[in-house]
């Protein structure tokens, strides 16, 4: 199993960051890597919600991923799972309110765990583990940066 974790800070209340993170209808416009998002289940966001996301990879090419919400404890913790070629993935978003520079802020840690599901996945993890981990880290940091931009835009709209 390989694990990649990144932490970032967003100057917004945790509940606002949670809303940005779980609003699937606006996900493709908020996350630069997500070109299209197609919700696969009806109803409100929560455990059992599933969607398909098409993402452009750095250096070209696209990948299609399906995500399923396993846990959703607003506004503290969101756990998703996704199956890939030779591995199952578990992505955990942990949100914690903090104060920075006397302003409300949310510390977010995103952890992705990859569990090989077949011999092919184990071989790929062994041979390309470090390279794959760096690519995942870059993607997670980009998602955090995109959420921060969306939170700033939301703050600008609320202040107007």
C-alpha cells in the first residue's frame, strides 16, 4: 500500500470549504484538472453518492475516474473510494478550523491510499511507486490550490 498526504490552508470557514468540496454541479469549474463531472446517483450528497470525473493529466492524456462517497461528516471529514487499473484508492479529506492572522481558516489534509488489487498493480507500485506518488502529490496540491481560489472568489461575492 502506498500513501500520499498533503496539507494546505484555505482562508475560509470549514463549512464554506465543505460546500465547495461537495458541490458536484460546480466541481468541473472549480478544479482545473476536472474537465467534466457526471453525477451517477440522484439525491443529496452523502454516503453512496457517486460520480464520474474526466481529468486531464500533466503532459497530456486524460483519465476517467469514478468516485463513491464512503463517509461524509460535514464539515470535518469526507472519504471517497475509487477503483483503478490494478489498485483501489481511498481519498480522505480532513478539514479542521483554525485561525491564521486573526482570520478564520481551514486546515485541510488530503490523504490518498492505494492498495494493489492484483499482481499487475503490485508490480507497477514497486517499479513506479515514487514517480506515481509525486504525480499524486502534484494533483492533490493543485486541487487544494483550486479550492483556495474558489474560496477567495466566494468571499469576494459575499463581501459585495
